[in-house]
C-alpha cells in the first residue's frame, strides 16, 4: 500500500499561490530553492536510493519529524532527525531551501528548524547522498567534495554513541579522523546485506547508564551501583527529595556555590575508567601536557574538569570542560581518567 502511494507521488505538482508559483517535486534526489517538500513527499538518495528524506509520524498525538531513513528495507529505521525535540503536531509542515542556501522548516509560518550555513550560495541545491548525508552545495560545485559543502547533516549527528568495546571485526570497518577543523568517526559495512532485512549485531542503549544525561548535571552513572547515580565530590543533589525517589533529572549542585575565587587552591579528584562528559562547552589544546592542562583549568573558576585529549600511548593533549558536567559514566571496563575540580572548601573533608 505504502509503496503504491509512493509511486503515485512521482509526479510534479504545480500549486498556485497568489502571484507566486511553487513547484513541488517529489522523488528526486535534490531540491533547489524554487522547490519545497511537504508531508508525503520524499527526496531519495542518488544513485542507489538507499535513503530517503521526508516527514514521518511518531507517537500519539501526532508528532511529525523531518528525517532520513532507510528506504529499501521494510523496517525503515530512521537514521537522522532534523527537528529533534521539536515535533510538529500535524502534517502541515513545509521544508524549503531559501535563496541564500539554507533549509528552513516551517509550521504555520513559524520556523521550527533551519540550517546555518555561513556562506551564501548562488544556486543552492540540497541533495541526499547514498551515504545518508544530506548536503547543501552550490549547483556548480563538485558533488563529492566535502570541502565545498555549505552544510551537511553529517556535522549534526542526531544521537550520541560512547562505544568503549569497539574492536576490529568482520561486520563493519570504523575509522577515527582528526585534524584542526574536524573530528569524526566513520562506520562502513564490510559487506552490504543482500536480504534487505535487519540483523541485530549489537543493541544500544545497552543499559540504564547509556541514556543521555540520565543522572542530570554534575553526577555520574554506574550501572553496577545502587542507586546508579551519584553526585560528584563537592556536590549535593539539587533536589534531595526527587533524588532520593530516583528522579535524577535535576542533578547535583556545588555544596558551596561561590567557593572558587581564583585563589588557585582548588584540587582535582581523579576518576578512573570514565566515559567523559559531553563536550559542548569544552576547549582543546593538543600540544600541552596534563600538568599544564591542570594549571589552565585551575585558573578559571568555570573550568570543572580536564583530561588528556588523546589517550593513546602515554596520553597527550588537553581538554577542559566549562560549566555543568553532563552524561558522565563510570564504565565497567575501558574508559579513561577524568580529573574533576573539588573546591578548596571541600578539601580535607571526609566523605
Ligand atoms: C499545534 O501547534 C500549534 C503551534 O505550532 C498550536 O497553535 C496548535 O494549537 C497545536 N494544535 C494541537 C492540536 O495541539
Ligand atoms: C495524524 O496523522 C495522520 C496521518 O498523517 C492523520 O491521518 C491524522 O488526521 C492526524 N491527526 C491529527 C490530529 O492531526
Ligand atoms: C535563509 O534561512 C536562514 C536560516 O533561517 C536565514 O538566516 C536567512 O536569512 C534566510 N535567507 C533568506 C534570503 O531568506
Ligand atoms: C560556482 O559559481 C559561483 C557563482 O558564479 C562562483 O562564485 C563559484 O566560484 C563557483 N564554484 C565553483 C566550484 O566553480
Ligand atoms: C581566597 O583568598 C581570599 C583573600 O585571601 C580569602 O578571603 C578567601 O577566603 C579565599 N577563598 C578561598 C575559597 O579559599
Ligand atoms: C573561563 O573560561 C570561559 C570559557 O572558555 C571564558 O568564557 C571565561 O572568560 C574564562 N574566565 C577567565 C577568568 O579567564
Ligand atoms: C595520539 O597519540 C598517539 C601516540 O602518541 C599518536 O601516534 C597519534 O598520532 C595521536 N593521535 C592524534 C589524533 O593526535
């Protein structure tokens, strides 16, 4: 049924709006800035048609998302979502590529989500690639040259993945890449599945601690512990009542909120085998060692944690975390050292 409906949409609709003509094309691999996408339309990746971009419905009452999903496998798993956390409550959303080359998703004329490419394009085109990457580029640019993309969904992964148990295997190949401008992982299947069906290799989240930020701010999660959430040293539950009834969402706050006055008297507690906090508010210097890293962190009262950026060999480089620390996990195996600020006011106290 779905497939038939889908075929019927391989038509170019023409819609007249007073003094404005908009072409809505479905089942192409791209949209240009004269076109738009509405509920039921899809963009299919080119040339193999592995992925499609479109609106889909999840939940009751209706929650509509713009996303990318597998097209040719009956269970069409979603791999990327644009309006994460901002579902649309009916099917009247419109996706347009505006003349400066940004995708803009609107609902009742309110912008729900948009891209933010820093450069304007002459003839922008948004295109879905067979890798599952949605890219915006100038029509005359080289299709395969990532450097020329104005924006790409691969820069905005929908979800987090902390995979300490990853090792070489016959199923997929993975690679870590890092340079001055970007850091990423790639996974590619060693062989594609000829049955067009899903086979479970590994399932995530694997345990309660895998859920993003489950313990709230300034705490860490340990599956084997009971309760599984614990405040970092120097912190107390923000809402002890909620915390004690296993609602950890409020997280923990400093026992002495104004304790750091830049006296450089704070210390750092070493936590081993950790999944480090999420890195939105971080600073990186690959050329300094751990001692310098510590002194940089100490000098700034909003720096709450530090560690090596590269844990290969002896360890090198420096990452600093500012503000609240989220999504820390104490792992049963693997993980790395993490140094977390303990305010001077907490030093020498018994825990
Ligand atoms: C849907 O969302 C719009 C705002 O975008 C709101 O005005 C409207 O009341 C909502 N409708 C329902 C049925 O919740
Ligand atoms: C929910 O979505 C379905 C499928 O698009 C549609 O038939 C139904 O009318 C929608 N309901 C509401 C309340 O928007
Ligand atoms: C295109 O959309 C972006 C993001 O909403 C916006 O910043 C930009 O001004 C828009 N450009 C035009 C020409 O409307
Ligand atoms: C594409 O065309 C624009 C405008 O003519 C030009 O500025 C740009 O350099 C061209 N890009 C390439 C890759 O040829
Ligand atoms: C920092 O130094 C000032 C001045 O000596 C002192 O009053 C204050 O208590 C110190 N703060 C901490 C947290 O040690
Ligand atoms: C501390 O670091 C934050 C984040 O990098 C920065 O905004 C702030 O200005 C720094 N404070 C001092 C005193 O250097
Ligand atoms: C990390 O450190 C190892 C060992 O010193 C080194 O071989 C590797 O190139 C470093 N990786 C990066 C991304 O700097």
